[in-house]
């Protein structure tokens, strides 16, 4: 995936928000694939929003696209408000749980559902998977195989280049019902429609009313307890901090090349082992982050906890961007860019969206 900042910005020109509203659910729909750059903080939802609004589309034609941008901010607002509570069942206990593992056939891309297996195979290669396929996989794990959402969602987060724990975990909880009012299911007809397959006689080839009494298919009965670990960079060189200059802290969720780009400051990409132990990512995801960080002039890499870095920065003034995982940081916290000045917890997206719409001119 592209990591050069100038070429990433060029991707804004290829956004088709009107077409997105029409065909986003199809695997070849007009999705932007900007999510990896938004998740890593290279660009913001606000930046994309302002670009689209500057194109003077009639709002009713692009509302669905703007909503999808707002979903990302919505998940983040929940994370800010609820903190680590999003790591467990948020609104209510997931019903019908029979195991706390993940079906081995999901991990092995061998579920017998062609569209899903092909998508997982491609996912391992690219680190990207269409949102509709994410929902299909979550529904298979949670609502058909009766697995608790946590481990399967960690598996997906681990491999995603657009890994965003709020968006990922809360979407899985939306599918399994612990963050929504009902379970999400997709039968074979639905998958065939949006993935252009014509598969029949599978365990998903049922009517929707049959899902509530469906036995766990044999294809999903073998379970696996994954051990997900992050391979941290092996850094030999010590960083050099000019105590007379401020220090800007970058991390997995903030790789903004334009952040105070004209200032003469120390720039440090902080990789905290404790964060990546709790929220492990793949080697591909780590390499993607490191490649994106090369867009930031004179950035230095530090593997260690913030309190250890603080001993190195000493008297240098520290600046960082707000994020739920930065709770142990000390210094001057700056706001992230949001599409709308709407903050706090909302129990549903559309209650949040109705507040947001009042700010659209």
C-alpha cells in the first residue's frame, strides 16, 4: 500500500462520494481505501470532509459518504468517553456465547464460503478487507459459531493496516449485539449478491428466520486460541534530544506529517511495548507504520515506555495529540481534528449524527 504522503493526498482526487452512496456494499464499490491513512493519523476525517464539501456536490447525494466518515469519529468519541470499557461487552452481555476462541477455518481461510475465504486470503496479503466482508466474518464468528467477539476481533485488528481499536471492537460488538439492539446476520443470498458469487447449498444458504435455531456448522466447530504478538523494531541507535527545543510525540495513531511541520523541534515516534502487548499488531502493520513515519522530517524512533522517554527528553517541552491510549503522557495535549464540534457519548450513531448535521452549512 502507498506510503508516500504526496501520493496519499492525490488519492483525495479519486474519491467518488456519489457513487459510494450507491454501491459501497459491493466488493467492487467506490470505496476510498483511505482508512489506513485516517487510522494512522496521516490524514484526518476533517481533511477528507472539507475536501469533499469543497467540490460543491448536492449534500443529499453525498450524505451517505459523510455519514461513513462520521462513523469513525463516533467510535472514537465512545472510546474517549468509555475508555477500556470498550474492551468488554459495552451495553449488554453478548448472548449465546459458547466459546472464547476463534473458528480455525476463519484463521485458515477455509470456511467453505468462497467469497469469505478468498477475502481472508487477500486480507493476509494486503492488510485490507472490505467493510461488508468484515461484517460477514464477524457474524460468522459471533452469531453462527457462537464465539465471543473479543479474540476474533483482535485477530482482525492484528492484520488490519487500518487498525483502529474503537472502530474494530465496537463494530464487532454491533454485529454480535453487545453494542446494538439485534444480531447481524448475512445469508448466502446476501453474500452472493454483494460478492458476485453464485454459491448454493452452504450452511449459510438459509432464510433469515432460521438463523436463531441454526446449529453450529461443522465447518466452524474446530476452534483455535491464537497467540498474537507484536514484533517490535530492534533499535540500536540512541535518540538525540536538543533540550532547548520542544519535543513532539508521534505514535501508532498520530503520524501527521503536517503537524507543526515548519517548526524546528525534536520529533519522536514512540513505540510503547505495553500498548502493543495489549493491542498486538502484525509485522506488516508495524512496517506500514514505520514506512508512513518516513514522511515526517527528522523523526527519531524510540521503543520504550513514555516514562522512560521522559528521562531522555529531560527539560524539553513535550507536545502530543489527544488519544485514549495516551493517558500516561505528560506535557501539552493538543486536540485532534474532528469533522464536527460534537463530543461525548451518544448511545446510537444517529443521535450523534443528528447533532452533527446541525453544523453542516
